[in-house]
């Protein structure tokens, strides 16, 4: 049953006991300005409604094509809402949104009504007090039904049951590969859910054979044997890769009793597996990129046709396919007939794959609340999801579209992707999808971001550090998690 729209949002304490762990969680998003904004929203205006809407998104091809698709289809329904998009350089995006919000405290009309947000930003932007909780609107508006949307994506977009981000898609990590590089190296294409041993063997074969390609060049004119330094391009310290890798080996981070269990043999095995890939050199080519370069130049090696494998999600596909300039560098694109995809390997034996999303948030004091709410609803509507799907970058967040063989996200770009393109890889074993939100219920709100950061810290220090420091680096990260939780508990 739909609940009555809550007009009074107050700060409260939420105490939840798990064994000896008692957690304090604030109820963010409160305030008179937010109450007034929510109370003035018209839930379902007709198509004659007129107004303005300011939206911010990163200045990246995939983000721009997504927003353009949403705006175009949105204006078919609301032709009298004037939408003004602003595109901001990705590297400065988060800081820019914070600065504009800080400068708009006394004049909310100067702030964007809606802005793109990654799930990774939620806790930080709750602390900045710029996000409007959307759950009360969801409950009051009978034109939108939660059960129509992927429950896991709603969960990763929420904190303590409050929805802060309208998910625009379902993002599951996959293995992209460059067919030409595999063909030249005479290595079979990867298959869905390879074992960790099979994946390593494939990487070894690629490194051995690519090192011999001293007479073949990529589209940039670079000789493969000279320009390929890493077989696997990724940021393994990214939470959508490092946490599922730990889970695949049977490890965990914080248990249901609130105890840190990160420094286990299972976690050590997961990190050592990737450490061995990074440190294995065949003919001057490492099997996997190091954690520093992978974090600083995520995807660059694959886009430059200098790595045959890239681990990421479908949301970046147009950036991979097409010529694109990012950060002052122009990438020629892999080409649709040359881009392959497979499900993530089963590295440790217990299949786990990172999944999450990005989407659009509403400013807590936004000046155009009615228009903003209609846009957010449109993002997850059938019309909006199909419009986004046509770009090729979208795996829908609507359940009815996810496994529909005729849905636009599967049938789009057939002349480019081909009939045999493995769309199923993007939703392979969704029941094994996971995110750091899995253990967030057992961690105080104010410690969640820090505990997640310690996972990344452990991967970096254990992979890049000396072998005799491996155990102490892992234990050190776990001890910091304990301190983060204690500090949050006061």
C-alpha cells in the first residue's frame, strides 16, 4: 500500500544492535528547505505543464548520449519543460557539483535541479547535505512502482531505506576483449565464467604470442610487441572488482556481528591471485596492470589497443566503440566488429560479480521540483529505458526488460554489434551479483566509506609492496577497519 507523502523530515537516531556492535546512523536529508521543496512537488502533471530543468552530467560521450536520449524522449511527453544540460569535465565533476551547491545555499535556483551521480558518491554527498531523499515521493506517487525496478539497484542507491539516487541502468562487470589481438595471438576467445586457472592460462598465452608480434601494428601505428605492456586493463582496487574477488575466494569484510573478518586466509588468497598476475612478466608483458597505473589510467590501455582485455561494465561501451577525446587524449575506438564480451571469470571458485549503477539525483532544495521528479520517473520508465538502450550503453533497470529477448538493449545497433554479440554476459548469473552494500548493514554509516577504502588500500599495499610485508599490510588494513568502526561508534 502506498504511504502518505511525508512532509516532515527530521534528523533521528537509528540504533541497530548486532551482537556487541551498536550502530549510530543519521537520517540525512532533513531540513526545512527540503520539507518545503517536497511539499511543493506536483506528482503527475499533464503534458501541458511548463517549466525549466537544469541537469548536470560528466562531459563524456557515453554520459552525453545517455542524457540526450533521456531528454529527447522526456520532451516528447513534456514539450513545455525547457531542459538545460550542463556537461562538466569528468575529473573535476564531483568537486564542481560540491562547489556549485555550496555557492547556492542562499539561492537554490543557481544549483542544478538534477545531477548525475555514481553510487560511490552517495555517502559523501549525504554528508554535504545536497541530496533529496526520493522514497517519500516513490511511496506517494502511484504512477511508479518499486517492484518494476531491479531490487538490488534500488538497494545500492539507498541508505537506511532512503532512496537517494534514481538508478538509470543495471551495471554488471564483464570481460571486454579485442578480437583482433586475440586473432593475431592465435588464442581462443574467452568464454563465460572461465575458472581462475583458465583465465591465467589464457593471459599467459596472449603475453607469449603478442610479444612475438614485432611485424604487426595497431590502428595507432604502434607495433604490438613494443606497445603492449599489460594483458588485463582494469582498476582492480575498484570496489566492483576487489570486493567480488575477495568474495569469490570465500572471503568477507565485516560479519553479521559487526566483527571485521577481512584479514582471513581467503582474502589473502584472493589478493595473492591478482598479485601473481601483476608480477608475472612474459617477454616484457605483465599479465595484469598494476594497481597504481590501473587506477590512474583505467581503460586507457584497452582504448589505445595496447591491452587485449578490459574489465568494466556496459555503461562505457560507446566510449570503447567510437572515436572519443577524454582528458586531452583522442582514442580511435575499438570498432564494433572487433569488440567482444564475456562474463567475468570465476576467479576463486564461488562465483561473484560486481554490480552497481549510476543514475540521477535531485538537489534537496531544487527550484524546479515538479519538473525534476517527472524527469527522474522518466529515467526508469519503459520509454526512457528504451530510449537509453538505443545508445548501446544500457542494460535496463526495469525487470520486464532485463531478460526480454526483444528488448531494445539487445536488438540495438545490430548493424554494428552483430547478431552473435553476447548480450547475456551483461546479466550473467545476476543472483551472484554483489556490492559493498552487502556488509553495510553491519557497519556504522559514518564508517562505511572508510571501511570500503581500506579494501582498496589492502589491494594496493599487498600487490605493490614487498612479499615479506604482505601479511602485515593485510592485517594493517583490517585493524584500520576496526578503528574506523570504533570511531564511528564514539
